[in-house]
C-alpha cells in the first residue's frame, strides 16, 4: 500500500483555499480536510479570544488525523494547517500557543500550495481583511514561512482555472519526485 501524502493549501483569507482543496480532491478522487475555524466561528461567533484559537487549532489537528486515519494512503488535501494558526495568533494577539509551535515542528507534510491574493476578495460573515494591503502583508508572512521551512511548496496564482491547473501540475511533479 502506498503511503498517505498530505498536501496543505494555505494563504490569507479569500484566496480560494477551500475551493482549490475541493477541486483537487475531486480531481484525484480523494478527500480533503475542511478548515475547522469556519465551523467554530459560525457556531460561536466572530468575537473570538486567544483561547478560542487554541480550541480551533486542536480541533483542526483532530479532524486532520481523523481523515488521515480513514484514508490511510494516497493523497489527502488539507485546507489550513498550523502555519495558518500561527499567523492568525501572531497577527491578532501578538503571541502563539506553544502547541501550535510544537505541531509545526513535529507534524509532517509533503507539499504546500500557497495561494496568492490575486483573486478578488469575497465578503462573507467570517472574513476580517477586505483591504488588499493587509492581505498582501499576510501573504508575505506566509511566503516567508514557506521559504524558511524544508517542505516543497508552489505558489498558486491566477483565476480559478489557472490555479487548479498549476496545483495539479505541482501535485504531478511532486508525485514524480520532481519537486
């Protein structure tokens, strides 16, 4: 049996992460792990605390582990990981939960797809940063994180069709050992 390969889709809000995760899972006939924060904030509201981010992070890892256990092999696409939680904690509260730092250093992923801010921002009840300047700053934080960690990563830009094509090309190169 082939090993499970985890591919994380990250980036600022409204950069198409969930759409791309779903499209990739559909293309490869597999599963994708949704972003738990959306479920949590829809249930409890957007007036969140530092402690809420702890619960969101813990549950994100829990559902990721549940999906991984069910799938066991093949590709698993993950919408958000602890890098996203780290950035969220740092930007909003100026500090990070220790377990998030530990998860970043101990959990293993195979490929990152970093979504750029070149899609139009789409308003929804959970999004906080409609201005492009803030979203660009956040993107640059993610890009710096990607450049300073050991896992291969690919920048995802363009419209939805271009993003999907770039992401599929990246996954294929990764599977062929060319990333």
